[in-house]
């Protein structure tokens, strides 16, 4: 049966242990390489240097996730991963997750958010550019399958 359409506003909250099944399933359906494992997600839930965000709507239905990393000694946060369930794509879930990651980075006194994206991921690149990210570098062979990456950055006010 098809899930009901996303009709309610998208909300973003911190992930909990009870989200692990959804997180791992989405990771496996979204990425062929460089995946986060269940154990890695579990560690990130308890880590001070990572935060896993969950987007929901319509009675807490799981729609997507983003993972943000923080490192000591730098005010640059990193959007390590972002994914929206296929049936919820194109409805603002990814935008809400990026904006929540920016708010989180600001709350941790970061002045920039960076991310890498595959050069062939046109949807993601358009999303980041629309939200004010600019290209700051290119990395040939960055991913496990040899694909190239572009690094984007947004300065946070
Ligand atoms: C990249 C990704 C997270 C974007 O999530 P999203 O929830 O679709 O994001 P949004 O709805 O906020 O915006 C996506 C843009 O693509 C368009 N779009 C995305 N999927 C679409 C679809 N199925 N049909 C029509 N338009 C679509 C949206 O209209 C929007 O366009 P705009 O930027 O010109 O306004 C999502 O496509 C995804 O999970 N991709 C697979 C994993 C991935 O590649 N992650 C990024 C790694 S860097």
C-alpha cells in the first residue's frame, strides 16, 4: 500500500534509538556506497560531536534524516549526510533538514556549514545552491566508487 501523502508541515527533531530501523533502511535505499552502518548511527546518537536529525510530518511519520558533525577547535560544522524517503522527495523535507542543520550549527557557535556532494547529484546541488551554498573545492575520486565530489560552504550569520 502506498503511504499517505505528506500534507502536514515538516518538523525536525533529534533522532532517538527507536529511529534506528528507519535510519538504516533509508541509508540502504539512498546510498550504494559510503553508507553509515547501524553501529555508526547508534554511536552518533550518543556522541557530543555528532547530531542525527529526523524530519517528520503527519503524526510523526519518518520522512528523512541529516547527520551533522562538529569537531573541537573549528567553528566549521559538516553536513555529513542527508536523505529523504523517495515518496517524500520534492516537498521541502531536504530544505527543512538543511535549515535545521544550520540552526544547530549556529547554536554550537559555528560560523560555517560545509558538505560534499557527488558531481552527478544534480538535485542535491540545486538544493544547496538555492539555500545559499557556494562551491569551495573539487575532489576527484573522493567517494569509495571513485566518483568526484564538490565541496560546498555556507557562512552562517
Ligand atoms: C537530495 C535530497 C536529500 C533532497 O531532498 P528533498 O526532500 O527532495 O528536498 P526538497 O524537496 O527540499 O528540494 C529538492 C529540490 O528538488 C526537486 N525535487 C526533488 N525530488 C523531486 C521529485 N521527485 N519530483 C520533482 N521535484 C523534485 C524539488 O522540487 C526541489 O527543487 P528546487 O530546489 O528547485 O526547489 C533527496 O533528493 C535525496 O534524499 N536524495 C538521495 C540521497 C542524496 O543524494 N543525498 C544527498 C547527498 S549529498
